[in-house]
């Protein structure tokens, strides 16, 4: 029998946290490893409990969720933890900063329970979760502020086909949608995605989206 996905729930609102814990614990393949109400406790508990996924609020006392995410999953962290940011704040800066900090996904708290559960399972597999609407409307708008001042695309070590796949990833397309658009198999798409991540030294599709916007590959 496969071990359940262990989840750490971090939210400073007790009612919200209790609701998340209840929803997650009701699933046979998920298990709440712990819960806390501030970012500092989140970092401490994650270090001790080593959960598979941390569900992280943004606005919390002592240490906010973005900084906690950076300490758990940011660049240079020796043993990064997968973080799914769940917040009521649908703002450019929160989305972008959470992703820059190393989050593997981003959901709003008004998302249905099944989307939350799907998000936890998706992030646990090592994949990334970013709603296409969030990708286009929020990440794109915010990343535009830090593109090269001259507007030039820097030298990118990808083939023309890989660049094409990267642009489609940044547009929020799934593997099946990319396969349909390029008239290739999903397995071929997976191969392209793996090559792109390896060549650009990126962890997942979320980082690939941010990279594409920062380089001006999509608008």
C-alpha cells in the first residue's frame, strides 16, 4: 500500500486552518502531518516533520508565507520542501513573489475543495500547479516590470522547437494541449519539457513560466 502524502498546514486563521485540516484528513491518500499559525513555526515544523507538501498562507505573523517559502524551497536550500501557496490575496506581487521564493503552486482560498486536493497531489508528484488565468493575468503583468530594459531576449540555450514548447507552457497549456497544438505525442511533449528544465536549470513548470516572462518570450 502506498504511503499517504503528508501535508503541513500553515494558516494564521484558526477556522480556515481547521477547515483545511478537515478536508485533507478526510482523504485516504492524504495525511495532515502538522499545523501551525505563523511562518516561523512553519519553517521549524517543516524541518522536523519533513512533510511532502506544505500548504502555506501568505499573510501570517512573525514571518510571512513568502519568506517562509523562501527558507523552505528557495534557491540554495539543501533539502527543499514542496510548497503550495493558498491565499485570499489575488494580487500580482503575492503571486510573483511566492513563485520567485520557490513555491510549486498557487491557489486562491475560494477555490473548490477538489481543486485544493488536486493541487496538493499535483505538487507532491514534483509537478507544478499554476492556474492558466493566474499565469496570464498576474505573473505576466508583474514579470514585465523586471524584463531587460532594452527589451532584448538574452541568449537562450534552446532549440527553436524547445522555445516553441516553452512559450506554450508560459501560455498555461497542459501537455495534452501542447501535443494537440504541435501535432506531436504527449510523450514527446514530456521529453521536450524535461530537456527545457534541464537546460535552463529550472525545477518545474512554474519556474519555466516565470523564466519565459522575464526573458520577454511571451507578453
